[in-house]
C-alpha cells in the first residue's frame, strides 16, 4: 500500500462534463498510471459538502512519495493526449494536496 495520496480536485463547466469524464477515464488516468511510483487512481464526484464552493470532481492517486508528482515523467503524462489542449484550460476551482498515511 502506498504511503501517500495525491488529491486533485476541480470543477468543469457543465457543458463539458461528458468530454471531461471521457478524456479523464480513457486517456488521463491511464497515462498517469504508467508513471513510476503511481500505484492506483480512483475518481469521485461530490455528493455533499459542509462548505460552499467545494470542487465537484476529485481524483485520488496512491503514490510512493511526494516527488512522484513533481517528476518530469508525471508532467509529461499529465500533458499527454487531449487533456492539456481540450480540458485543462476549462477547469477551475482546482485544488491539489498530498497526504501522508498515518500509522
């Protein structure tokens, strides 16, 4: 089991949600999973929150270390395919965090 998780949260305009989810699932996640030190990814859509403005979508990546998301391999995978030109420019309310497993 990985010692860290990387959480990427964001919103996308409603009219682009279908394309966002298709590209995320069929291109973006498979490309990121090829990066050394990335063990898995699960995606989520917000059901409820205790505060306003919480991002609607979240991806949780199990990673071996915080350096994984800073690597050239991660950047190359994150920029690959349709994600960078077709989706990333339309995302907003983006939040990223790395958590270390306790215990």
